[in-house]
């Protein structure tokens, strides 16, 4: 059990650092208050988790320990659902109803599609 906790913890550590860097780079290059950085890491994370689960189902490339490290750990630390919900509250509070609706719908629908696409990609290759 301790081994799994350490694997997940280290993956979360790396995922959190990657989230910070990717979000910062994307948001700093955007000239809008729309949360493109968080949206991007959530879509990328959905795609990655689709690939990881697809590979773990399809082959022996990813064993149970590596899958836990990558999915629960890295992707869990990389994606930012709590930040997503907080940013939605801020958009609503500031009266940005259109940004709220756009951000929520894109995150949910493209996130689901990205997870499916990542999983499908592993079946095609």
C-alpha cells in the first residue's frame, strides 16, 4: 500500500508542477480573461488519461503501478477540476454569463471527446 501511495504522490507532484507551467505559459500568452490555461490543461489531461487507459487495456506496456502513477497521480495533479469550478464561480460573480456557459460547455464536451479520442487512438495504432 505504501508503494502505491508514494507512486501516486510523486505523480501528483509532477502533474501539479506541469499544470502550473502549462497554465502559466498559455494564460500569459492570451490577451483575455477567459481561462484558457486551465481549459487547456483539462483538455490535455483528458486526452492523456484516454491514451493511458487505452494502452493499459490494449497491451502490457503499462502495468498497474505505472497506470496508477500516470492516471491517479500525474493526470490527477495535472487536471484542475477544482480550479475549473472556482473560475466558473468567479465568472458568474463578475456577470460573465457567456464566458461561464462557453467555458463549462467546452470543458465538458471537448473533455469527454478528448478522453474518447485518446482511447480510440490507442486502438488504431
